[in-house]
């Protein structure tokens, strides 16, 4: 609303003279009747639908459900596109474009005759990008995420779209899986619309939107193809009209208390470490004080309650049927770990929203008395000379032997270098020191410190010739080898790294 209590959209559609005629006339070219300009709230529906973002490909249908709800509540819905960021397709990473989405969506909201907006997201960076935009514009807003896929199914077992691919790759390389079986398995991991059904970034940020109060209860977990996903979207269309009339804005919902709730919920669900960078960015748009150390301090007393991949056994579909996020938040609230009075898009406080939330499966959602993992197993902040500004680790998904380690630091200059394992140190009981190779763009340069041996045995002297490196990755639990070959000589291979 404007300062005098009028709707923003009336500056367009309520205008007199030539300008008002132009605004209304051009909109009527779509077949709208004059009644839509009678002063009702105009609701924008920001959709990140795209066939290049498979996680979001169904959002145009979700938008239709939102429109039904807006019409029911007496609003005027208008759908508009925002940049789709599909982590599965975009190179080098969708993170590079998150802020661009936030800026684009922000300017579209500011520049158009909108009184409120429904945000439709799915894949990883689309959720924080749209929340950042809504935070900056501060128009009444509701988020509707697209929902997770159905559980993957392969050879009678559940497989996660974001986790099984690693195992399948290992099986293929090691010969435990044929190429034909691999092709079949590809269609089993992602067998419906929706985002990854593991607790990766997409599921985490959907949960964060709900924990912040910007998404309706249960909205984070209904599967994308479940009828209740579309029912929730229709309800969101009704809710946004009420938010406009009540002038309830994101700045009143996403407060410091709401962010503290989200951080603790992230710890309880075994959420992604990416929640850290996204929540910090959203808070920054609102001017809410939030720092990296807050994540460490607030998560320390919170146990991991959800037995979900990659930390545990189950997937998002199971989490939904077990009771979803409200069941987890009820556990936290009853233990005094949530700000129960934080307001949400429902118009009610979060404590009231989750007070009666049931849990139907204690194998999936554990209790505070008997958690899946003990307190302090969520995101931890690490500091030291390697990361003076801080680094984060998802303890709940880390193997115990990784939590305490002493050894040489390995430096990777690029993702391909990391994937090939070119910086992995090898160990041979006794041998000459040979070069270890670090990728620098498309070339390799030597630096002493790694033990190598020739293919035929023995140890070479430090090379003086120019070298080119060809990298091959072995199964994750097997050895990683790097083949290096002097331009004018015979091949050498590094021994397996530990």
C-alpha cells in the first residue's frame, strides 16, 4: 500500500485521463473485463518456470493453482517470469546467478502495478534469490516452493536423486554396473517433477522459507506431484490477498527471531551448509544483524532429529508422510528452542502453527529425548589458518573419521582438478621425491612433495622436461590415479592417495 493507505496498483489502473486509459486498455487486450480494475489487489506471481530448470518445469501449473486462490479471495492475479536457475544445467554454477535473479525479480516487482507477490521457486538458488528480492521490495509476499520429487526407485530400493549418482558412477567404473543398467538407473533417480528429494540445498531452502514464516505450514515437503501441492498453492493465493489487505510485509515476518528459528531448524533437519550463505544474504537485504558465528552458537544445542539422506536413511517423501517440518518445529518449540511468537504469513505465530503438529513415523522424525544424532551435530563453523574468515561443515553427514584429521592440506585450483584428484598426495614407504601436479587452467606445473613411481617400477628423477597431465578418476573408495607423461618421454603414474 501507499503512504495514504491506497493500493499501489491504483496509481496505474485507477489513474484518470490518457495514462489510465492506456494502462487499462493494454491489459484488456488479454481479454480482461473492466471489473478487474475496480480497486481489488493486484497480485504478481513470480515464476521461475523453465524447461532448462528441470526442478521447476511444473511451476506453470502451480501458478494456475495460485491464480485460482487469488480470484477466490477477490484479487487480480498476473503471472510474470523470473530467471530460472537450474543447478543441474547451469555452468559453472547457478550460484553465480543468484544475485542476478534477485535483482531482476526486485526490479520487476518495483516497476509493475503489484500490491503483493507469490514467489514460485524450486531448484537450489531460486528460493533464496526470490526471497532476497521480496525482502528488498518489501511488498506482502508468500513463497510456494515446487516440492520434492517422489522417491527414486531402483531394483526394489529407494534412491536419492542427489546421492545415488555418486554410487552409480563408482559401480559403473568398477564394473559392478553395466552401461545399460546405468542408463536405466538414470531414469529411476528422478522419476517425477520436483527438486531433489534428499536434504540438499533445494529441500533445505524450502524448509528455511517455511521456518522463516514465508511459506505455509507443510508447503516445504508436499511432493511436487501430490494434489496437496496444488491445494497449498491455491491456499497461498488466498493468503496473499489477505496479507495485502492487512499490510503484513516480509520485514515484519523475517525478523532476527525468525532467522534464529531457521538456523535451529536447519540444524534439526541436517540441512545444507548452503543455508548459511543464503540466510546471510536474505538477512542483509532486510538489515537484520546476522553473522557466521550465529550459526555455530545457535546450532550447538540442537540435535539432528530427521533421519534423511545424506545424513541418514530416508528421503523427502518419507519426511512428508511422517509429519513434515511442523512436526520437527513442534519438537523444538516444546524444548524452548524456537521463538514461538514469531509471526508468519498465516497471520498467526509459528508456535500456534505447529502446536498440534503430529508425527506419524518416529523412524524418520526423532524426538528431542531420543534424537537421530546428538546436539551439536548440525552445521559447525571452523576457523584456522586455512580459512581465517571461517568455513562450515555439515557434521551430521560427515563420517566420524573425518571429524578429526591431521594431514597435509590439498589445494585444488579448479573443479576439474578436484574431480580428477590431481592434488591427492600419494604415499610410498621409500622412494625418491617426485613432482606433485596442480592444475592451473588447462596446464599442469610441478611442485615437489608427492611420491610417485614409474609404470614399470622404480622412481624417476625430478623431471626437467615439460609435462602434460591426463587425469582419470577411480571409484571414490578405491585409489585415485593420475597419469602424467613428459612430452618427450614415457608415462608415469602416481601411487594411490590416502
